[in-house]
C-alpha cells in the first residue's frame, strides 16, 4: 500500500475498547488498506470527523469483504451490533442507529462500514434539519472548472439569503455545498427552499444546470441534487471514507482551495492525515458555531416563488 509508512504507536481499537475481528482483512485492495488500517485512520482523524456525524440517524454502506465485493446500504439495525451503536426511533417500523463517540465509530468499522451517511438533523430534534446540502453531479463532458463554478454559484445564492456555506469533495465525482442551520424550520420548508434555489439556477443558466433527475443524463450539464434535503434522505458525511477505488474521503475544503488540482476524489485515506497536519486553520472554521436560519420561512411555506 501507499502512504502510512509510520506504524501506529497505539492500537486504535484497543484504545477505544473495541475488538476487531479479522483486522488483517483487506478492504481497499488497490490501496492495501485493511480493517485495522481503517480503524487507525478514523482514530487518527476522530477529532475532525466525529462532530460531523455523531448523534444523527445514520445510513451505512457496509462492505464486510471490502470494496468490489457485496455491499449493503443499511438504514436499520442488524444482528451483532456493538452496544456503542445506539438505536433511534425515526418513525419507521425498525429503529435507525446513531453513535456518540470513538467507540461507536470503531463499532462501525468492526461491522464493515465503509461509508457513513447521516441525516441532516440530529437526534435532539429529527424533524428540524440543521444543515442543507447541495450535491453537484457533473454529467459527461463537464469540465471540473464548471463544477467549481456551480459550487460558487450556490454559495453566492445562499449568501444572498444571508446563509454562509461550506464546500467538500464528495469522495467521488463531484462537490457538496453544505450550509449549517439552526434547527428551526421543518423538512418541507428546507427542501422547498433548496428546490427553489436550484430551480432558479436552472432557469438562469439552463445550459449549465439541471434540477431534475429525469434530465440528469444530459451531457455537458451538472445535476444539482437538492433531494438530499428531504426527511430521511442522506448524503455522505464530511470525513467519511468511500467504498470506491482509491479509498477516497469526502473532505472539507476552504473555498479558496477549489482548483483544477483538487477533484472530487483527490483526498484519500493515504493523504488526508498529511493535509490535516499542514492546515493552518480548519477549512470549515465556524461551521459548528454559525447561527443562521432560512429566510422568511413563513413566506416560503405559503408557496411564494
Ligand atoms: P459523487 O460525487 O460521485 O456523485 P455522491 O456521494 O454525491 O458522490 P451520489 O450518487 O450523487 O453520490 O449521491 C448518492 C446519495 O444518495 C448518497 O450520498 C446517499 O446518502 C444516498 N443514497 C440513497 N440510497 C443509496 C444507496 N442505496 N446506496 C448509496 N447511496 C444511497
Ligand atoms: Mn453526488
Ligand atoms: Mn447525487
């Protein structure tokens, strides 16, 4: 495998009191990343990662035998879960899961979880989203610069409504723009706001942006997916690994870092630590302390547009 030449001085799972079965099992063949390697990676970046997905209902991509083998997108609980993976009732027939800490995260690794997809609301109030997310999915023949422009366009439009936003790599083909919110409006209101924002982008520049699934295959345009903002919808968490070749990680960026050189899969298990070591500031400084709300939530609910 590449990178990570230094052996870990402390066994991450021992530290968290979790016993890994098959620690030597290879999860990302092309990178030589094992289950123990994944545990070490998460333990190493836990202070950066955990705040983005603790105390939220989680959908989980489990690939017990690694990338390229059978994977499951799991919304509900399964047999043999660690006691550090807690149940949360979201109104389904079965509970979902949440974690609170490193032990819970190690429990996810033990269960073969390679991707963590939280709700946009916390277990404190699952009916009130505390973040919006815009998922930019470039179609064929879309230049990376166009994806960057799309993210900046969303940022500008949010800014016009008084909302500060943040950008991350998806760990795949695109970028995600995220705006933290005070949990005040309901899901319908939040989704409707994002729908109208994206519809306006499509209306103003139909050659660049598509807002509906049906048209997403059209070449040369970006599908700006606002449907991640519905109740029960998810998007991959900041600092989650992806069950894809190269062991990419969805990575928060400063807006000034967007560039030709940083594609959606640029940051990976083998280079993220180095990035974090060299950062002068948190690229998402302020993300957890911002207090901001959707503009005129009542007006939105009356359907003015
Ligand atoms: P990319 O940049 O490659 O598009 P992405 O994470 O944005 O990466 P998408 O396909 O655009 O991938 O988004 C898929 C989203 O849909 C995921 O973030 C996930 O939360 C959600 N999702 C819903 N059902 C599934 C499923 N069965 N498998 C994987 N993701 C699912
Ligand atoms: Mn996407
Ligand atoms: Mn998408």
